C-alpha cells in the first residue's frame, strides 16, 4: 500500500502518531493547538518512530461539540502545510467532513481518516476517489443496539467499503478500523478486542485504542495513566496482523510493536 510517497508492506505494523490541534481533545486538548507546539511534537513523534501523522481539528470524544467546517479548516490546514514543508512523512486528516478533507488534501494531506466510514457526508467518497487519496474507514454507529454484535459490525464496515468501491476508490487505497470506542458499550469494545481477526475482510486494518475509556474503565485509571493498557492492545493488534496502530505514545508503542514482531519471527522495521 502506498500512502503519500511511502510504501507500507503487508505483514508489518506501522505507527500512526496522533496530533490533536484542538483545545478540547479528551487526552491532550490544547497542548499542540499552537503551530510551534504542533511542529515540535511532530518532530518528536518522527524521532520516536512514527510512520504517519494523523491530524485532528475536532474532538470526537463521547459528547463532543461539533465545530464548523471553517473552524476545523482553520485549525488543520496551516499545520498540514507546515508539516509537509518541514517533514517527509505521510499526513492523515482525521475528519468526516468533505469540505475539511478537501482543504486538507489541498494543503498536502495523503490520507482521509473518516470516523463515519463515508456514511456521514455523502460527498466524501467521491472526493477521495477524485483526488486519488488513501482512506481509513471506521465502523461507527449512532447507537449501541445490534442483533449479532460482531457480525453486524463487520457487515456495517463492509457497507463502508461498498460506498468506497461504488465511488471508484481502488482496493489498495482502503484501510479499515473496527472503531473501538464508537457506537459500542464497554463490553462491546472488549468483544472487539477479543475478535480482532473477524474484521479481516481483505483490507489492511488499523486499531485505535490509545488512552480510550475502555482502558480507563478496565483499569480504573485516568487518561494520563493508560499507557500500559494501550500497549496490551497494540501487542494484540500485531498478533492479529493489523497494519497500523493509532497512538499518542509513539516511542513506547513502537518498542512494543518491534518486540512482538521479533517474537513472532517478523523482521522489525
């Protein structure tokens, strides 16, 4: 799979480093909203082993307040432009809005990370297809009611793929995310972790669990104490052949990936 000018090989797990340029992110809100701070943190994540930088301009934590397209663009586009000028690393934009995605692509973004899997904005799939961008489609739902949870979630994620394929997006541009923390109860999130292999429907997979409430609920810990729990989920992702893990703590997760790959007989990057 090619994202930007980088080749991502099957059988390896890569690190997507999180860069929130929002004042209200659940974990690090406001820390990197200034451009200088965003640049410094990106440099640190690259040094620690990040393979992609994922930029978010709107917090999508439970109960978040939606911001306008213009505000989200104002937060993200200048950061993307600055990162592309300074660093040679693929950039992802974490948005479900086509206008924001198009602005990000204009600024140099390489991947659209859509938490609604093209089901929120009907213009998103056509935009990604027209621009030849890569995309990550996440399973999400406005409620937590299912008939057969895992099978329903897999089927609903397959619907996202159908939207992408109908728009003309190539298979090698699609990544899937089972959506831990979205449209799921605590128990359902744990079931996703026990069923990671079920989401392998022929596309590269990404797992995003970093510092999430599933870990906090399991361990009774706040957002700044969830590293060890995150590392467990990262190891499980590697064992299940996931191509990407989306994380805040790059160095620690990178080391966990490398150690797990070594034990499994894979050649660490």
